[in-house]
C-alpha cells in the first residue's frame, strides 16, 4: 500500500498532474500500461483542464473506483448504484480529510481568481511546490484508495 501512495506522490513531483499521478500509481492492477493511464487522466489536472473544478486527485480517485467497481452492462442499475455508493463514500472521506473536493476551494481561490485562470500549465518550481498543497492531496487520494483495496482484502 505505502509503495503505491509513494509512487503517486513521486509522479506528481516529476511534473504529472494530480489525476495522472493517482491513476498511474494503480494502473497496473487493472491492466493499463503507464502511458495509457497517464493519457486517460491528462485532461483532469488543475481541477479539470485547469478550470479549478473537482480536484484532479479526487478525479483520479473516481477513475480508480470505476476501474475497481464499475459496471460493464448498461442495464445493470444495481452495479451502477454500487459504484456510485463507493464514489460517494470515498469522496466524503476525501472531503473530511481535505476540507473540500473542489480544486479552487482547496487552493483558497476566489471566484474572480478562478475566472482569470488560463489553460497554460504552471511551471513546476520550488516556489510552486512550496505554496501548493497538491502533493498532499495526491497522497490523500492514493491512500484512501489503497485503504479501500486493503479493506476489500486486495493487495494494493
């Protein structure tokens, strides 16, 4: 478990987005190669395309829940309901740990600051890492998912 949590944080520190970092740390469990996992999760960084909506780490958590619990038949309402239940439970846990699941709220941005955001990715500098709580949010999401797998009796 701890190795996957550390791997998620390492991905983030290498410059990958929050969602990419969380998903890639667990991708092999689901038969996804690293490159495909990174591509699938790429657009969710910065709170979805840097729009500061749902936190990228939280988006990664949702993707992993889908990989673990998602139904594969369109008419499987019981399966959908089960997946939604797990999403709601684990996102509530994330909210309790981090105060919000919304990127802007986690970063302490006001509405006008969100609106001014552009699509240009932020440079990853020492100053960036110093003022951003993102590595801790990646760690939190990865740990929540690893704990979930462990409780299910799976090897993370």
